[in-house]
C-alpha cells in the first residue's frame, strides 16, 4: 500500500477461477498474494462467483468467500463486480459507473463470454476512472472488443475523463495491432519504463509472454512496476499479477523512457 497522497498502487490479476497450476482451487492462495503486496486497488479477472447465475436466482451465493480474498484486519476494501468474472476491490471510496458484456448481441457469440466494468474511485480527492476487462481468445473477438472499449460507451464516453486506468487480461502481446489500438486510446504503462517489454506474466510457472496490461492516461505517471515471481505466484494462478505504482501528474521518475 502506498503512503503518499499523490501515488497509489494498482494490481491486475487473472486468478484463473482460483485454480492453480497444480489444479488445486484455493482462494486462500490468491488472498495471500494480494495481502503480500497490499495494493490500493485490485482488478481481478476470472473470479468465480462474479458471474451472474440465473439458474440459482441471481448472483452466486459465494460473495462472502470472494470478500475474504482481501479482508485484512487493518484495511477495508470496497467491492464492485460484474457478471462475467471481473471484480474490483479498492481501499478508497468507489462507485460502479457501468458494467456489461463485450460479445456482439446480434452476431456470433464468443466461446467464453467476456465483460468489462467501469468504476470511479475517489483517490485522495482525485476522481479516477478505472476500466477492468478480459478480452477474448481469437483475433476476431479481440478486434470487436477493442473497438467497443475505445468507443463512445467506454473510453470515449464524455464521463470517462482523465485520469483513466484501463487494465486486465487482453490476451494480446505488446507488438500486436490490438495492443496498439488500446495504446493509442491511452498508453501502456510499460511503454514508459526504460526496460521495455521484458517482463512477462504468462504462463506463471514459466512466463514467456505478457497478456496482462495496465494502460494509463497521460496525466498519470509510472513510479514503479512489479511482476512478482515467487513460489506462490508461480502456482496460485496461470497468470502472474502485474502491480504498478502510479502518480497523479506526468512527471514521475520513469516517465518518457522506454
């Protein structure tokens, strides 16, 4: 957790339905990862129980279990979730602006339904717009979903004013056109770090690619970036968490470098 009123930490983490590389399902391991790094804001993807279940009368009844992921005695997290597995925890006051699916309503259905959620977080008086998402597996899906994300309903919405953070599992490499489209809408946090794209997040036991990204508006700057590789993170999920410390204002120590 950050101490400076002008800085805050964001973790984005695909938790793979809480199932690790050992095929064991454990919320406690994910909770331990989160507690170890104490981020101010946690954006999770593929969290079971976040998905709407009409057959059981609405939301999964395991919400208490979800909350237990990040409950610490000295930190209270607020919670927002949407129906496709995306969840945001924040130690700052937060409100849900919008949540919805990313699959075309009048065309083909994606293999796995994907969603997006937009929350407004009051970070020490700064109104931060944070968008958390998980894109599809095929180029056709991702192209459609990126077009929606950068359109008038989400990133180009008049209420989605800077500072803005877009984060999640994009199933896209930094060199791919889908990443460039999103980077043009905002910018990729790691583009501003001198070491470039040498830090990978997938697969967690032997990472060779980076599908997990945090894009930021130009009025935010990068103070630090961490992709923890430990025995725990190598097994807890098939992705590694990506943790970035951001500062309000574009004059952070790593700003402008690649």
